[in-house]
């Protein structure tokens, strides 16, 4: 069966994009920036913190406008396929995802596909369709073609699969196009007919893109409109579980304008394993740990196996401290380690079975002392680990994004200066001090750790001084890494930054003055006690900013 027949159906199923302008230069019946390109196949590719070569947001487009249409990330694509078809695709060939603005979270906002993306999605859809139709009975959800009739089973599959993949009920036109595609393929076999339906659906912009039009009523000049029920279900599902809405959420989509219904589904999803997994992965992006596979180090022991051990431990740590209730305080002060054999041999010097261990000697104190975090900053071989690590804390956990240096930051001769003394030169130079006073004094708190996260009390220059301060409404001093963790865990700027990061994760855009009322209860929830992350998420889900879209 020719590829052109599949692509014709892909275009036909894009009808729900009618009338939208999703790209600065393209209007059209098949969703603006996605229509022509997706007629060749799908789009996205994944990855973590790299740049995306796949193309095409408008250079003059408003980032808020771009957040209204965003391509599935690699993890969203894989999670959605697994929910739809029960198999997990290989996304290793996908091009790196992109994060908008200062957000650490991949969103692919406004990213239009190029030819390489189109081919990736075509090949993925083809392989998946062939795999899941090897035994087509598994697609029919209890319907038996022999007793219930083939037409009944096929129509039921098209409706159910199409609705879950497109995250809203099929239109008559979409249903007709997919049924016609099945009829054409079934002339060869039942399996081929089903394959053609699956291939078309998985390459449709309705699956590959999260698009938010709203209900059309502009409530304010800024272009604010309520999300419709299915858009809200989609936003909720991807925010909380990083995957497509489940059947229960879709069934209640048209009732999600009722805050009680919305809250009940949010609470239900937050009890799922998928929620904890999504929250853990979000924190890997937040802390740069997600990029560890691309980090280079001179040490021979820093191989793929050790990288995997570090990521596995980071996930185990985050899963433990983020389990209900999960607090900001717990992230920064919990002295847990999960050393497997490689980490025991090369990093910790104790453990070996991967089970959690309380470390009471002062060498481990929360997220910032995980080897995965320490090895991920800097991403390249460097003598300036404290600068990179301090900047990671400043940008990701305090939400202060600093500009790149405009002067030569190398020292002509370090001489016999210790790392701390050498970096002090940054703060004594007026052209450097403005930024380095914000970064280095945090990074000093991690001077006990080498570039792989091994801890030591002394170096070649003598006992290590890990004292410093966090500049945030004054200098908040600490004496060592444990005290630094305690400072960060209660610092109002950290709590407010967590609210901002949750907002970015949920909406794929930056908050602005119009969002102040929505952010206030999120910030308040995080300011209380240890900073209950689930309570903050609940407040965000119920906010006006979460339930509306922005952009004209």
C-alpha cells in the first residue's frame, strides 16, 4: 500500500485544526505551522537539555503565543504510545527537545518539523503498527470479530484509539477518513488495514502536537480564553503524568469546568505511579542531571555504566523524598544515598546493593550532594566547578538567570592559590564581581566534592573551607554543605522559584504580571512548613492561569 494513501488520511484527520494560525506565516485547514510538514509524517524528537536542530519557530513570534502549540517531547511521545498501544517505542534517534526561555523543562513550543523529523515519525509509526498488529485481537478491547462482526470491532477500535490519541472525540470526517483507510488496507488483510489506521493516527498533528485554541471568547485584550474541556484534560494529564489523558479523564472532560471535578482528577492522578515518575523526571531537568549522558570528564571511570548508576540513584533519591507529601525541605536536607556496586567502588566507598542508606557523617545532604548533580555541573572538563555549580543553583533553584560573561574569565597564572583563593579573584575584579558574587559563594559550599562527586575534607592545599553565603535579600551565611542545604530549604526565594518552575512546567511559558493572582496561592502553599509540593500543584491546577490559554 502506498505511503501517499497514509499521508492523505493524515491530512484528512487534521481537520480539528481548521481556522487556527499556529505559525507566523501559515494559516490553514490543517493547523498552520504543522500542516504541510506533518503531511509527510509526524515530527518531534526528544532528548534532554540540548538544542533542537529540527527547525522552525518564527524569529518574531511571541513565546506566549508559541506555548499554544507544542510538539510532544520524546518522553511524552513514548509515554503516550505506551498508554495507547502497550509498547514503548525507541526514541534514541529523536532530535533533542527544546525548552522555552529560561525554563529547564522541554516543551518544543512552536517548533515546526523538518524533513528529518518527518522521516523519524514515519519510520516509528510504521514499526509500531507492524508490532502491535502481529496479534490484532489485543486491539479490540474484548470485541471478537468472529462473533461480534469485524465492522463492529474495527469501528470500535477506530473510535477508541482515535479519541485517546487525539485527546478528544473524533469528528465525522476523521472517522470516515480512518475507516476508508482501513477498508483500503483490508483488501490485503485485516492486519494491514489496522496498520494503515495506526500509521495515519500516529503521524497526525492531532497526536503529535498539543494545541490550545480555547473556547474563543477573549475575556481580556491580552487574548485570554478558557480552555475547552479536552484541552484542559490534556494540560492536566501532561503536567501531572507526562502522558496522554486516560479514559476516566476523557470521559469527564466536558465537566472539568467544575473545580470539584478538576480537583478530583488532579488528586486521583497525583496518587499514581505515573505522577511520581513525571515529578522525578521534572527534577532531573530542573537540576541538569538529565544531561549527564552528554557530560565529558577526563576520568576513565566516568563511563556509560557509571552515568547510568548515577541517574538510577538520583531517581531513587527523588522518588523517596518526593513521595507524599514531598517537600522542598526534604529535597535539600535529606542525607540519603543509594550506592550500587559502581557507586560504592568509584564514589562513595560504602554500600553496594543500591538500597537507601542514611549518611550521618556530614558528607551527603540532599539533592545537591548527589553524584549525578555534581558530575553534571559543569557539563565539560573545567577547573571552575564551583562557578558552574553555583550558577546551576542560582538559575534553576533561585530563578536568577545571569548573562554570559563579556570579558575573559581565565586567570593568567593561578600560582599556588587554592581553588577558593583563585575564584576570589573573580569577586575582586569589578567587571566580574556583579555575577560571581551571586554564583561562587554558593559554589564554595560544594568545594568538598570533586568533579565526579567524591567527598574529601582536605585537598593539596590543606583542609577545605566550604563556607559561603547565598545572596538573597542580604547575605545568608553557611558553614558547610549541610548548613547550605538548610539555608536553601527555607529561603523564600527558593520557595518562590519552585512556584515559578511548576508554572513553567504546567504551561510551557513564563509567568507575567497577569499571572500574579494565580501564582500567589502556589507561593503561599510552598511557604508553609516544609513546602508541600503536592499542595502547591493543587493550587496551580485550580488557578485561572492553568485553566485558560494566552495568546491572540
